[in-house]
């Protein structure tokens, strides 16, 4: 490696450390006590249901299971049934897409902290390929 390549690698590593630090310092933390939040469910037929919920759970997955809004599948952290409607990827490549606010989530519901006033969305989605 020449000097420019070494400096580029060091700069990239520094940028990654900075981004990781910002993420860990600004991500929502689990807060003890009761929290109110909103769940929006968009069903296969496009109908939308809004649920105003409260929970003492720290993570979203367990909070929605406790409210009987999602049903765990055989795979840990996976939920195929939402508000009574089941997706089946093996049949029609359908799944429930998870959003935090209007942004597609980068983590699962079992690792997403419930935040006071948070808005979460589950949308019945059929994969249409790249």
C-alpha cells in the first residue's frame, strides 16, 4: 500500500467510528414505565387501521404480542400474522414490512425500543424483485 491508500483507509475507519458513535449516542433508549405509542397496520387490501396503545414493555415486539396484534412465527423475531392477517412468503412472496415513522426499519421489532409518542407501521407487502 502506498501512503495515499493508507491515509484513505485511516480516514474511512475514522468516519465509520464517528458514524457509529453518533448512532449509539442518539438512538432511543428503553425507558422504564408506561409509554403511549401508535401502531398503523396496512392490510393486503390497502385498508389502514390505527391503534393507540400503551405498554410497560421496553421493546416493540413483546408489546405488540401482549396486545394480541402480532403472532410469533416458528423463527425467532419473525411475525407473519398481524391484526389477524397472515402473510406467507412461500405462497406469494408476501411479508410484513416494518417502519419506524415513515422510514423502513433497519432493525427488528424485538430490538426496537418503544418510545413515548412513537409511531410504528406494519405494511403487508409483496416482494416484486429488484
